[in-house]
């Protein structure tokens, strides 16, 4: 008889007893709230939850406590005011609620996936009920947000306290559980404007309070959430989703005087806002902004640090300000400790910098120093930083001295083997597209790429050849580099100075592209075929680099295997039994026999 999957009778009886006790305690507490009686059974129910070791028992206990606390909050038991006895009861209930919330925060790191997801949903549901109760108790009936409860949620998502459930073994090592992070991002962070604003604000505070040395996964946890933010609002009309529904009410217009402050957020945002108010010589040449357009862009108007919390949620500028403050606090932490983990985080941050961060900052120039330092770092980090640096130069008028000298320094042997080389070639073509660049500088880039192609993989050479063709086509002054010949009787002397760091004085304009000419005999047919384009007339309009940036060894091999053969190779029609007769000739002296021929004896 197969073994039963049910627990032993004693355990079933104990489980059934716990379920019964939990339901009885929940009924007693609900009735006590309605009758204004003693809430002491709440402690017993909380003890059951704290001592639960089975995931199923824990789930039933936390849901039972959730329903009980919702009843208590909805009945205004936690509202301020009342008699001395009511204050004592309220303090006692708050202590039990804090214990319950701490239990939930630890369950976000529990090994049971169902518990993790349920816990996060309970925490945010409690946030909604607590905020609604706070709004009802406000004498001015202004929408409120329960910051103290949300601070606990933000800290649990970033600092990741361990689960206190008996028997649970956390396996995330201080990192946010992937399913918890995805559920938070997809359900709240990228959907509700109030949650996003408050989380960014709390994340800035956590970065300032806690050291990344004591919490090594803090930066990674925050970046894992920030890089998922793809729905940042760009227009005031997009501020229309609220987890706490009362916050969707249109706020009053900001008054000229000092507005009510919210938990010191003014000090956090005032520095960023004041940067916009500094005297700037470029403003003298700018057109006066249209008042109608400014109102459309800004939404709720007023200095950001003088807006109330409710007004800030409806102000696009306030959302950008808190977003800016978070990134300005986060980025220096990546440079404070030079470790391999921080370099990985820096690479991830730079991957989204040009499209997911810079467009939403109040002043993108504020990250100029950090990006410039990443460019100077070189390697993959510097390569990715070039993209953000170019965005600052093109869209925000950044003046970066010796830009082409720094770009020229990236042209080394490693650049052709990096994962992000396609992005580098795409940017390089864009940087060198201006017809106002001196021919000596352009010749240095073309010559350096040609020299590097001698030790480059075929996929990289396929990128270099069309890029060189496009540069020669766009800048006719470089055509002499493919027509220059050497004296056949004299020694070959290349005037190019490969070790010169300044691209303007490398003498590349007096050299030739003999390196590309050698690729006519390359072992890969795709490379040898492309190398012959320099012998033809330059009548093509130019190559689209996007057609050559995705080549790898895999794509090259696939292209060869799918190539149609125009002419079948010659094959022997008759089987030759003895192709090496010398090896089988018995009359020949053994010493005369070829050892290699002996290995090819058939039959």
C-alpha cells in the first residue's frame, strides 16, 4: 500500500486546532471592535503568527491579522485624539501593528514564493487603508499618505531583512527576491505616480543614511528597480494614476508664501531647484517662454521646494526633481568603492543613462562629472559612457575639451573584441560625420582602424571596411590614402606614428591603407570580397552600418553553410585501391619507404 501524503493524525489534529483557534480569535476581535470591548485576543492571534513554522499556517495567520487590522483601522481606533484611556489603547494597538508589519517585512525574504507575494500585497493594502484613515482624521480634509508605513516597505525592498519564520532558510543573500521586485515594479512602481514619487524620495534617504559597505547589496537592489522604470511621465496629463485614491483630488494652487513642508523634503529638493535659478549667460540668448506652453509643461506651478506633498504629486517638475535627487545621490556611491561588483553596476547604469535617465533630469549637466570620469576609466565602462557623453554634447550643449583625442584613445586592440563594439562603431561613424573636421584628424582614425584590422576577428573587419569606405566617400581629402604607392626599389617606410596620442599629429594623412589591401587574401571569403571595394570606382552612395554591426562568428558560419554552390567540386569517379603504390611495394627497401605513405595503405 503506497504511503499516504497526508500528515500524521496528531499533526492533522494540531493543524485543525490551530485553524479553529485562529478563526475564533478573529471573530472575537471583530466583535470586540464593534462593541468597543477588550482587544486582548489580538495578542494571542499575533503570537500564533509569530510561532507558525508551516507556510500554510503562516499564510492563514497573516491574512487573519490583516482582516482584523483593517477592521480596526476602518473603525478609527487609530485616529488621534480621544480620552486618556483611548490613547493608551491606541498606543497598544500601534505596538501590535508594528510587530505584525515587521513580521511581514521579513516574509519578503521567505523561501516560500506564495508567502512573499501575499506579504507584499498585504503591506500595500494596509498602506491604502492607513492613508485613508489618516485623511479622514485630518481637520482640513486634505489627502494624506502614511509615510511611516511606506518607509518600512521601502527599507525592506532595499535592505532585505531576514525572514523570522521558523524553519525558513533565506537563499537570496541580502538581495531583493526577483519575484518580489518584479511584482512591486509591475504593480506599483511603474503604474502609480504616488508610489513612484514616495519610493524615489525614500530611496534617497536610505542611500544617505545607510552605508554601502555595511549593506553591500543596497546599490544593486536599488538599481534593479530603477532600471525597470520605463514609464516616467513626460506631460502633466500623465500624472493620473494613484494607489491612494484620495491623492487624485486636484490640489489647491500654491500660494506665494512658504508652503507647508513634508518631512524635510524641501531640503532634499531645494538644491536641485536652485540650480535652475542660477544666473546663466545662455538665458540671455533664449527666447522668452510662452506662458501657455509653460503651464502645459509644468502642470502645478511654483517652486518645487515650496509645494506641499499633495501639490508635488501633481507637479511634473517635482517628479523630475525627486528623480534627479535620487540619481545624484546614487551615482557617487558607484565610484566610492572600486570593486568588480561596482563596475558591473556602473555598466548597467550607463546602459540606461542616455535613454532612461538624462531625458528626465531637471538639469542633465549635473551628471557631467560622473560620466566624464567613466569615460576616463576606459574599457567597457568608458565605451558605454561615450553614449551618454554624446547625448550631453548633442542635446544639452556640453563643451567637452579634447573629445576626439579621448575618442582616439579608445581605438586599441581590445575594442574590437568587446561585447559593445557595435555601439562604439555606430557612435564613431556619427562622431566623424561632420565635414568640418580636419583631414589630418580623420586620417588618424582611418589609419588606426586599418592597423587594428590586422589582428581583428572577421566580424570586426566587416565593420571596419564599410566604415572606412563611408569616411573616404564623405571626406574626399582622404582618397590619397588608397592611391598612394611606394617606390618598388626603395625600402617600405610608413610615416604613421602609432604611439602618438594626439590624432592631429600622427602623420596618418601621408600614409596609406596597405593594411586593408592585405585583406584581399583573407581566409574568410566575406572579408576578402569586401576588401576589393577599394579597387572599384566610388560610385556607391555609402554603406548602411546597421547591416554590418551584428556579425559574429556564428553568423559568418551560418552564411557559409547556407551559401549555394555554383559549381560542384571535382570528385574521383573510380575508387583507387592503392593511391600510394610505393608504400605497398615489397621489393622496395624498408628504409626507403615513406613513413607517411605507410599510414595511407588501404586494404
